[in-house]
């Protein structure tokens, strides 16, 4: 759980260390100005060693929008890979290839804001299939929420636009340097999703983006109360994820679906059990857990988007 006000500095540090190590991730690197400067210089050498043919998207970004490839951008990728230079350089190159594919050449090099690169994606963003909870767990990781039941049933939508919504939400989460270092936790709630809403092609785009392109450390995927067909559909995503991300998947469910009359508010047994696990085992306070899962967080996603648009974000 989060350190209390009565804990000593040593106790608080021990509690934070325990929280950071909960998912088996390596701790963030200690950063000094000299360390960051040296690593950025070394990263430039690593990028220069990649042939032009293999980094055409990155070179185009440097030419058209060099401000989008600044040190802050590169530092995000270094933090994501714990300052391991080769994976960081590879991720930067893959990032621009994927950004070109998803956003297209007309928007890929625009600022990733609601009034620029995302200006035509209002519908996909407002669906809220991915939302920022605006909260963090006890280690300081940002918490994102995915609800596949918000995806249209007929799949009559632009998959790239939906992927752009995911890119936007993740970029919003990693605006904070602390989140870049510590990562994010994703709570997924497919309980009310129909099989037709489990879009495998969209899943492939999103998993590919997270796995090797976006500069984000994924600490865990908490899949809460999955439907009976979920394992069949999700098996494809697990293959795409690779071993490192597969280890981050945590599935929570009692599985019987019966109502627990003793649960506060008439909630189901699954909801009660899931909440207890997220709170007691994984350090996510109930007030931070989305109400759809049984927590106390009612996410006003549209209001958040409107506020960010006004702020030019």
C-alpha cells in the first residue's frame, strides 16, 4: 500500500522499493545531468550506425519536424529501455515507421495534439475504449483503463483512428517524467464485450505499437472479469506480445458470475474479489479503480479531452 504520513523516511523508501518491484520490473536508472547528457550522445552514435534505408521514417521526421525528435523525445525512449542504447535506438526507428503507418504522411509529423495530428479523431477518442484514470498506483505508475465494450459492434470504424486514440492516451500519460521512468499499469475490463467487439486486427496494431514503438514501460495488464470466449481471442494477442509483455498479464475473475447479496451495493462476487486483489496485492486504491470494475473512479473522459484541447494539448 502507499506509504502513510507516519512512516519514517526509511520505511517509506522500503515501501516504495517493494511497490516498484511488485511486477518484477527493473527499477528506473538513477539520472544525473551528466549521465543523461552522455547517454544522449551515445544514442546519437547508435542511431547513426543504423543504415538510412532502415530509418527512413526517422530521417523524414528529422527533416520535417526536428522539434519532434528533440532530446526530450529521445530521453523517453532511453527511459523506456532503461538506457540500453541499442533497444532505444531501435524503438525510435520503429516509432516513426509506425507513426507514419497509423497517422499517414500528412499528419505523422504534426504535433500529437487534439487540434493537430488528432484533429479528425474526435469520434474515436470520445468512444473512450481507452481512458486515463488520472490516478497512479502506490509506486507512482499511471493507470490506464481499457474497455472493449465501447468499441462499435459492426467494426465499421477506422482502425487507424482507433489506434491513434491509444497513441494519444499513452502519450498523455508519459508527459510526466516520473511515469516515463516507472511506467504504466493497464486495467482492462472486457466483461461486457461481445465477441464481435474483440477486433483482432485492431488488437494487432495496438499490441505492436506498445511492444516495440511507443516509449512506455508496461508494468502490468490487469484483465478483469473476462468473458468465456476471451482466452481464445486473447491467445493471438499473447503471441504478438512476446515473452516480456506476456509476463505482465494478470487475469482476475471468480468465473461463476453469481451475485453476492452480501457485497456492498449488490455487486457480484467477481467484482469484490477483483477489487480486493487490485487493492491488497497490487497497490491500487479502490477510489482509483474505474467504476465499471467496481471501484470509486467515475472517469469523465470527454471533459478531460475538452480541457486538454483548450490547453492546446
